[in-house]
């Protein structure tokens, strides 16, 4: 679900006004998935703390991070806080390489461009079981009408066509392809969705 335009700026303003620390979990939405480095950029805000992970290692190593301003993290002085695996040199090197690839190889821009193409293609599918197509970048969803009988059977039909999609919240097909997907691959995938969903 995508909050309406202006929601996050209003939350940011409210938190600032009342001295509340704004913490955003961008473990799934961050690092290019939505077509921006961080999803909070879509609304032009900056959280006091942003949590990132998953894509931070390019899928090669378990690593996560907390991004924060000095006002929040500055309350911790050297020696006051620690963690068993914090600052792992191998994890940090992998994270640096993954971030370099994301930014220098144009994956974030590709996510935005291919996400728009994918979403447009999905919206063009004529099917009486599609309630809504939504998303940002390559974090997409096709919500089905309740009469469709749930998303799982359609995900299973897509799997038979070499597409792995996740059923979620009962009636929703979650789509999160790799950020390196090409236009030809998007068009092929849209064709598979059209055949599965239009046949229902």
C-alpha cells in the first residue's frame, strides 16, 4: 500500500513539532527497490533514523545498517553501545561494493524506468479479476477482487510459466523482480501475467 501524497511530509512535520524521533524501516523499500535510493526520497523527507538491509549486501552476506543524523546517534559515546557482529570488515566491504554497483551501474534508474513499464503493462491487462495495480519502481502489486478466490492459485500458475511472484494478504500478487531486469524481460513477464489473469 502506498500512502497518499503528502502523508510522509505531514508525519515528518508532526514528529519535528513534538520532538518525536522518526524511524523508517527501509529494509525492503530501500536501496533502489522503489526507483529511488531510499523510498523516503519520493516525498522529499529525511527520517531521523532509517533502517536498511537485504539489498545492502547484494544478497551475498547478512548485513544491515542504521542511517541516522548526529542528533540521534550522537547520544551514544564510544564504549556505551556495542554488538557482537557490528562493524564486521567483510560485511562492510561487501556493502560498499553493493552500493557502488547500485549507483554506478544505473540499477536505481533502471528500477524506476522498468517499474513504470511493468506497471503500465499490468494496468493494460483486461481482466475482470484485477481490482488494482499499484507500486513504485520494481515493488509492484496486483490486487485481485475477492471473487477471484485468492492470489495463491495465480502465483502457482505464474510459477509454471517461470515467474516467481508472492501471494500476500490473500488477494494480492506481490512482484519484485531484480533491479537489472530488461525491457524485453518486462514485456515477456507482462505477457505471462496477461495470459494467466485474462484467462480467469
